[in-house]
C-alpha cells in the first residue's frame, strides 16, 4: 500500500525514467485514436499512472488493459480513460462530479482540467488510499466522499460535468438531473445481454441529447455504502 511505501519509494514510482517512456507510448496511442486535445494529453502525461496501480500489477501499469485494485474493483485501461476524459470536454470553469473514485487515477486527471472535482465511492478504503496519492502529487482541488454514488451529490448540484465509472443498466436519471444546463454526463449503459455502451448525455433545457461513444466494460453501479471496507 502507498502508506507503507514511504516518500522515497513513492517518488521513485513517479520519477522512474522507464515510466516516462511508457507514458509517451500511451500518448501516441491516444493520438492514433484521434484524441488530440493538448490539455487532456498533458493531464494524462503528467499523472504517473504507476502510482495508482497496486504493487503486484505495477509492471502492467502502462499496458492498455484494465487492472484489478482493492475491494474487488477495476482500474480502466488508459485508452478508455482518455476517451472518457476528452469526450467530457472539461475546462477550468467546470465543476465535475465523479461516481466511482476507485484508485483515484481518473480523479487526478480531471483535477488537471477542472476547477473542482467531487468524487464519490462506496468503499472507504479506496477513498483513503486515493487521498494519500493526491496528497503526494500536491493535488488540492478534489473533494472525496464516502457515499452512495447512485444518488449523486445533490447538495452541491448542479454540476457542469458528471463521469460515471460504473455500468448503469438504464440511463442514470438521478445523476442527469444534477447536471447544469448544457452539462454533459458520460456513463456506461446497458446490461450484459445487450452489450454495454459508453454513452454521452447532454442536458439542453428540459431535453437530453445522447451520443454513443462505443463499447465498454465496467462493473455495475451498486447502490449504498460498503459496511466492511
């Protein structure tokens, strides 16, 4: 765990020369996918992915695959992170709500782009570990909450952007309702039978436009707060 790594080991993970080479390969792959937004690419390049990966899997940190993390959760592949981030179209004027903190990697990238990030996870263990990683990187514009992500965070709504890192069988109307006008929400939708699709929802007045961003594979969104972790 990061708590046991110590400052010197943590910095070694961040500053490892080989990690920079692997990070550059991710950037090239994202460019090959047509992702050319400089701010997004810089955010991905400057957040050390290896710092967010459990030690057991760190040698796979820059492979384009999802990776297991604590509490039975998964860390999305770099190209999925890039696609979701660029599609969210975040600027430094925006407040962002993230559902599913996980390792904290996606939160850290969003923090480089947004004015403020609020992230919710049902697992206290994940939130605490993510906070240590953000602290190590000097990130101060993320608020992490242990809570029921399915309910969003109405007390701070509306949000300009919402990112859901968990599968929703149907459009997440509770979360769409917490969008500002012209706000964008991205979530994996659909069930295992019909195939899961990454979907963009944009609230325009009383209407909601949708756009399909392609296939996805996320664990399902679970209501409630975990009692033991």
